[in-house]
């Protein structure tokens, strides 16, 4: 079972502490382990090495995502509208990055 499905099942069973923990833990794992490993592998496997240099838009998206997560998770309550709003933030960020590239 993937992290997303485990987080969704935990949310359906009203275990928001588990759901938020899975979501934040998965994001941290990607940021701290998978991205640097991919950069190191790019020196061996890729046609050109990757870097961990982020543009200002990507940095702004990370800061925005962290602040929105803090605002949503700080009160410890959940509601379906919060999920819809978080999904819309995801759609807005995805659309913005799609339009730039």
C-alpha cells in the first residue's frame, strides 16, 4: 500500500494525526533522501549532471506549501473543505509550473 493510500485510509477513519504524519514524512523523505540520490546518480547514468539549484519560483512554491500546511494542520481539526482547498492549491501550483515550462 502506497503512502498516499495509507494517508487517505487514515483520514477516512478520522485519524488525522496519522494522515498528516504520513504526508509530511513522505515529503521529507523525498526532499532529504531521494532528490540528493538522484543528483548523485545523474553523474553516473545521465547525459548531463543535475544540480540542487532551485529557481525563485520553486523556492516560493516550497515556502508557500509549508505555510499552507502549517495553517491547515495547526488547529488539529479536519473538514472536507480543507481537503478541497488543499487540492486546489495543488492544481494552482501545477498549472503555474506547467505554464512556465
